[in-house]
């Protein structure tokens, strides 16, 4: 019994020594500044994007210095890098399938080929008795199932006022049904990884529609405008920003700030086409700035369930400041109308008057221009306006264009260590810019705390620490000291998986050589830092709209965890490892690539690719990362992280043999090993 006091003294001194050695203060209470709440985080980051949009532009010279780069970035974010915006374009191959003659105008029913095999259905309204080329309007349909039939009163009115008007059907609705709602309802979150937005197809089809108008003898190519509502309103913003041939634009109910969309969750009602792949974290002000100083009329309803009037005003006033720098403040106006997400006689009449002024040089009062005629007896039937008499052309790509519109990376033919190094460098540069560009430019101080210490079976006890990963997130890491923490030893960080059973990670790592100390880590989205499955769909879409994804945020958390752990006295900084299962293997692979100093990576049952659909309801694993498939895929990463040793438990997905072959050609046969259990991870 005399030894008992000495035992307690030994325990106390060991704890005291260990805490002193780590020099990390004990924290017993919560850190209220870091609430670990995903909704608060999304709202805060969206607000930063909105509040910083176009800041620093105090002169026209400031803007002109960055305008071209701004334009290039928007082209990329609209998935337009692989279409010929500049230079020679493929022939339109316009086919007129019929003509409808009405009093004062005719309607040519036609389709054109915007890309080889991609056909666009349209109706062209042409006024009678055109003596000289006149102004033309490109009308963009909103999300109505009957498209050119539903919105026919608008091109008809334009024709009655003397404008040529081309109304173009979207790929989602109309005579051929493509897909806008990939992430929204199909579970095609790999669109984010592909860098694909359906807005890109719509903008490109519209650009080719402008090509069609500009080539018509009835049209003055210097007098082309664009307008539309809802999805057509958003497209009007994008088209005018992208194509300088648009001389005036009048979007309706098609804009809101990111701050508003995330705060009010209006994003949840929006189609995937309503915003670019937001690689560079633009807001609508950044897009509208590319329209300036051309005339812009913003029409917005004051009770729109998809776009708050307050946020539309914010966009307007911010853009007005830019227009003033051009001495063109009078060329941007905003019309507010009562009611929900719809047109109003006030907005329609204002739009007609606007185009009279800026495309025809005529001062026509809104009430004089008049409103559309929506009387049922004056609407033409769907059959009468139908373009495809015998169905679409053979080989039409409308229903599958999402699979080919953006070119994905092709696995390169690499032979030798130097070629691998060059490819690795190019991949990392791309990923840092276009996949992980939302990583904080100035990481927050970690402010580490020692939370508690236990003796739960580890030879030298277990310490739990917390640290700040990113603003709003204080995360914990639990370290089991199999080796003396006063001396440097290897550390394996085990990434817990979303929804895992209790002790699942402990079982996974249990056979690892005891020379490793073990750390258990939950990223945001996992365990204590997770959220309800019913919120997953919203978080995935909202994250992408503000330039990140769940998986990219988790990669950042792992990098910060590595950074923290390497500050501990007992960690050999040259021998840190990561172990992960299933979809968390994706996070582990990218973290290892970006960190560049991982000694050993152990993954079990990883996905074969990031180019795969998930559940239609958005629940479950979220492995998408913006644009990553444009430069690489999972099968390349075991080779790219060399000299990291990779151990794969389970069967190797077929595409992954690429890494095996590349490493063999580089003389690194021992860096990628297919094993059966953790016990085979040699030190």
C-alpha cells in the first residue's frame, strides 16, 4: 500500500510534464467565437463575397486594369473555355421547317447547330415591310415547360413594334428535353468536379443565336439587345457580359446577391443554371460590371420568392457607381414592380421603351409602347409553333451535352521521374487556383488548447487538443501515445468517416505497427462537426455557389490538423501519415498531394473516380471538388503524391493501375502497394 501514493505522484508529474512540454493551455469551456455551424459559415463567407465585390475600384483606370482578366475568369466559370468564342465557328446550318404568317409579321420556325450535333430550336419573328436593317432582340425563355409557346406574347409584341425577335428554347424544356437540374434533382454533383454549369450551354446557344441574327439581312448587327425573365433573366446578364455585340440588356427577375441567396435560402429554389461554377467567387456585381457602360435595365418584382428586392437594389447601386465612372450613370436603371416572381405591365412597357431608346434611337414613353397581349384567343398553339415536324435531327446531343461540353483531363502518357514531376507541378498549380482557391489567403492563428488527458489503454496516455481550422471552426484531434511523447515518433492521423459506427476507426487502425502514435480526427461534416442529412443537399449546392465544396473544406481541415500536430514535441514531422476509408480516402489523397510531406498514406475501399453521380436527394458522401476533373482524377493521385508511400486495402479500382504503371516507369515500384490488412503496412 505504501507504493500507492508514489503511483499517483507519478501520474500527476507525468501529466504536468506532458502539458508543460507541449506548452498548450488547458481549455475546459467552449470557444464561443467558433460555433462550428455550417449555416453560419456559409452565410458569413457569402457575405464576404458580396461585400467585397468590386471593392477597390475607385477609378475607371482601376477597372480597366482588371477587366480583361475578369472577362477571362467569367468565360471559364461559365464552362465556355472549350467553345470557339474567338476565331472561326462551326457553320450554323440553319434549317427553316415552316413559316407562320400573321398580321404585320411572320414567324420562321427554325433550328440551328450551335456545335456539331447540338441543335437549338427557335422561332424568328420578322416584321413586314422592313426596308432597311433594323434592331433585333434575342429573347431568353425562363423555366417554362412550353418555352416559346408560353412566352410568345413577348416576341410578338417586339415584332409589332418593328423589332426582329429570335426566341430560343433552352435545353431543359421545349421540344427536346435536356438537363438543367443535374445537381438540383439528379444527384449529378460531379458537374462541380467537371467544371460544368448548364448556363454555359445556354449562353453558347445564345451567342450562336446572335450569330444567326447578325447574318440576317433584316437585322442591323450593331443594334442587338437581349432580355428574358427568371432563368432567361439570369442568362441575359451572362450573355450581355460575354458578348459585346449585345448593345442593351433588360434582365427580369434574374439577379440577387450571394449574401441574400444563402441567408434566405432562396438558392434552394434555383436551377443549376442560375450561377456559374464560382471558382473565383464572383457575385452579380462582378458579372454586371462586364456589361458597363452599355445600357442595362434591371426589372425586379418586390415580393419575388427567388430574388429579394433588397439584394437586387444592392446590385443596382453598386453597378451604378461603376457606370458613373464611365460618365454613363443614366444608362443603368431599375424598375421595381409589385408582386411575386413574374412580369408586370410596368416592367414590360419599360422594357419596350428602353429598347426603342437604345436600339432605335427613339423616345417612346412606356405607356405609348404598350403592353403584351396575353388574351388566350390570340395565342398560337404549340402545334402551330412546333419546329421539329418529324422529330430532332439524328444524333442530336441536347440530352447528353453535359457529358461533352467541358473537356475533361486525359490521363497523360508519362514515362520517367522527370515527366512525372512536371505533371505533378502542373496539377498542383491548377488545383490551388481553381479547386482550392477559396482556402484562406491568411490562415487564422490556431490558438491551440489542450482539452483533456486520459489513460485509456495507450501506453503513454491520450491527449485531446483543439485548434482553429478556419474562422468559425474549432476542431479536435485525439492523440493516442503508443510511444513516449517527450521524444519524436511517427504519427498516423486517422480520418473518421461521416456516420461511422462507434469504434469503427479504432478497429480500422488497430493492426497498425505500434511504432506509430495514432491521432483520430473529425473534419467538418463528420461526427461532432456534422449536420443533419436533410441539410446535405443545401450545403453541397450553397458551398459550390461560394467557390468551395464540402470535400475541399475537409481537405483544408486535414492540412490544418497536420500543421498543428507537427508543432507537438512528440511528432516526427518527417514521418506523418494519413489513414482513411471509403469516401474520406478522397480527402486524404488531396490533402497528401497539397501537403507534400506525408510519409505514409493508407486508404481502404476508395471510390474509383470523382466523375460519378451520388444520391438524387443529395444525401450521403460528397466527394466533388470544383473543376478537379479538368486536370486529374483519383487514379492519378497515388503517383502524384510520390514519394509518399501509399497502401491500398482492398481491391484496386481498374483506373488506378495508371498510377501503378507510372510509378514503375519512374523506378518507384515500392510506393504503391495493394494489401489485405493494416498489419501489412510496413514501417
